[in-house]
């Protein structure tokens, strides 16, 4: 008989039965999960909602470096010896978040191969995303960069079902993520609406036809 296919690690089920070292919390929009410069002593997993990561320079300029959603981890720098948070994590919508203290997370990494593989795959995927972002900033037009960020926010091209409707995001935040002026974001968003590529019913609707902007020469 052929060997049975390996079952994927069920993180949701594992977290549900886990006791010591885990905390589950539900937050409303604009709640600060941790702040830049705070002690880095835990890793977080987003079960529901959106998280915004921001960094403030020593001159006081604030920049959004990432917007994360369900299935994403954040705060994992503590596992690599990071003692202080490099960014501030704030909820961009109502969120359900699981917190694993550093000691428990390290123990699980050693004891559960499935968890180790899942986290490693996630971190490698995010590293690829960072590289793609750099190439995007260097070579693509503002229009393509904004379209790509909107599709990523809606999880198009990622495992699982895309989220065609996501919480509304300010033009300023989109500008910071895409690396283009807010005034340009306003013009492009209006263009996308007129073309029927996005909508505003019940949130920000991201339609798959937005891919046409990225694929055009």
C-alpha cells in the first residue's frame, strides 16, 4: 500500500488545546498590541482581523512597514534574540490574536516539527515578499505598486481563499505601504473605481480584475 500523505499541521487545533504560555485576546480597532522599543518577549498569531506595523524614526517620521491579516505571525524577532521591539503593532480592525510567550514558543519549535515547518515556511515567504517589494519599488510604476499592495492585502495569490472585501484603509496608510504620495493614491483609487476594479460596499472591495493593472505592459 502507498504511504499515507502527511497531514498538514493544524495550528488552530493545537492552539485551542494549548494551556500554559498562551493568551488569547480580542481587540477593537486602533488598539496598540505592543510599541516600538518595548521588551520583545512574545510572538503573536493573527486569527482574525488586520494588524498595522509602524516604525518611527529618531526624527519623528512614522512609516507603515506592513499590514498583516489572518494567518500571519508578528513579533517573531524575539525568537532570534531581539530584545526590544523594532516596530509598533496596532490593530487596523477588530482582531482576534493569540500571544505565545517566548519560552513557550521556543519549546513548541523544538517539540512540534509541524509548527517549526509552518513558521519557517511563513518567514521564508515573508522574506520573499520583502525582496519583491524592493524590486517593485525600484522598477514598477505607482499604479502597479498600488494594485499589487491591494491584491496582497486581500490575499490574492496566497494560500487559502482571498478576501474580496477588506476593512477600509486610509490613503495615507496605502501611500506609505506602496511608497507613493497620498495625493497619487487618491487619483489612482478613483481610477480603479471608475474601471470597476475596486468598490466600497461593506468595506474595500478588491476584485480579481485588478490583476489586469499588474499584467499590462
